[in-house]
C-alpha cells in the first residue's frame, strides 16, 4: 500500500509496518502531521483512514518526515 501523493508537499506522514512483511503507507502533510484529507483522492483518503485506524495493530505510530527524505527511502 505504499503510495506517494502530493508531489509538491514538503512533508509526508509515514506509517511503517509493525511487522517486516507489511506495506508502508505515506501521504502528504504539514510540518505538524496534519493531513488535508479534502485534497486526497478517494483511494488515498481511504488508505489514510485505514492506516490511521490500524496504528498499533498493523502500523507503528506515524512519523512526519521531510518529503525529500521519504521519497528517497521509498525509491
């Protein structure tokens, strides 16, 4: 479920899997981790809501990263 959206965003909110076989999810956010859900596609919004609901079960606590850093590590 790795998704890179909002190519112009300065920051990404990254949800890393708690287990090695899981998929990472990333979406654009501001410096404080606020996601503008109205700007996401329907698919991205659903994925974000799923990832947020699964924190502690599937995903570790999300972290805010600079866009350049997260794009490089997702490549």
